[in-house]
C-alpha cells in the first residue's frame, strides 16, 4: 500500500487529509513538527510528502532543502496558505514537485497526489516504445504523428497529448479532473468541457463508428479510458441489422439477402440487387357461400347495398320442409330480418 506522509501542524486539517487519503486507499502518517517530519521523510517507505510551510521548529522550506541536499527524490507537494508568487517560485526552485494554496479543493488535491505518484513510479530507465498501436491506429511518439489504416490523421497538439495521456495508462480509467490537470494544467475550480470536446474529436477521427466506439470509452459519464483491443460486446450499428428482416418498403440494392427470408417477407430482385421486402397480406373478402340480392354486392363485411348500407348476414328467412331440415332463402325486404 502506498504510504503518504503529511507534515501539518493544524490538527483539524491534518485529520481531514488523513480521512480523505485513507478513503482513496493510501496509508497515511501525520506529523505536526518540521524536525520530526524531516526525520520521518528520510524513511525509505515514504512515497509522497504533503508539506506545510509554516511549521514549528523547522519551516517547510528548510525541510525541503534538507531532503534535496541529501539526494532524496521523494515527491513533495507543498500545501500552504502562502500564495504569493515569490513563495511559489522559491518552493518550486528548491525542488517541490507541486504547489497548492489554501483553501483548496479535495478532489483537486487527490488528483495531484495521484499524478505525482504515477510519475514517480514510472521507470525512467525504461524507454518508451516508438510506436503504440490500438486497432488500426498507430501513434509514433518520435514524430508525434498518428496513422490510421495507413493514412496520416491530423491531430491538434492538445488532441495528441490527450491521446498519449490515455495510452500511458494502459487501459486504466482517467477522470476529467486528472486529464485537465495533466494535459491543460487546469485545476478542479475550472469547470470546463474541454476534455469532452477533445474526446469527441478523437472519436470522430479515430473510431469506425461514433455511436459505438471500440477504443476511446466513457466510464460513468465522468471518466475515460482507452482500450487497445476491440470489445466484442460493443458491436457497431452497421452490423446489427439483418438484410432479411421484415421491411415496410423494399431495401436498397446494396443490402443483399444471403439466405431465405423470414415469415411475411419475400426475395425481390436478382444478383446483387436481391433484397427482402414485406409481402402484402391478402385483402379479405366475403365468403363465397354468402349470396347477395339484386340490390347488394359482396364486401369483407358481408352484403352491402348499393346505397352503401350494410345488410347483416343474419338477415335471412328460414323455413322447414319435409324434404330438408332447413333451407335458407332471401328476404323479400333485405333491410329486415324475418323468420318463418
């Protein structure tokens, strides 16, 4: 577990810093004195120091100078209420890796801590690969060029730096605040949609389907990550529809039907223009067993008079004779129903 040393003489602030850092998964030590903090920072297991400047016994500038004079490369983040430009310049020239003034945002501080630890754990002796690949895209770091399917892609400087920042994480998630801090140097107080805009531009230039991106992915609407291999569960929309699905109109000639069409469809055309279209259902008509009178005609609803007034099918006269049990004859008056 990553160990963070907090050198802060304000007990309330030190307590809040400890809680927030422990929630993020860090192991935190708190020291309220400059001399004790210097002695604790000399331990090899400390991976990051959050240092206040106004400390009893030994101020933060002396602590920082002593650490750097001894050749210790542990990352140091200065957290102080001294916001004058001269203090910032002095702290950075003494060897501080970052400088944050009070009051500060917790999310910004956590993002800066994560960025410092990420840069510290990177092996400086290991050379970065000249060419990074994902899908059909190649990123050449030596010339700062991007190639997709053998064709160069024109990226702005910030678009390229954002792409490289996502590549360096090797599939890990990066929040909007982290990318703003790393690529643009903004802090959490700046509510900007710059990251979202540049992500959309990268997708437009590098993705095959904007509606279903395969590599530059969004995580919970506030974070992003770059996936080097395609996700089979994220199928592009162009391959989701079947050419043999029921259609209200005839499909274009480019969509050919490789097999038999489903129910209620039929194959139309020949060769490459074969497609599937919906078959028109038959128009219902009156059963042939129904006989209509002189002033009526057959229709799907039964016998209809010429004046468009329907005659119920049950409007028939029945009579029984010795030769037949039942015989149906038409009524003399078709508008009434009668029984004999």
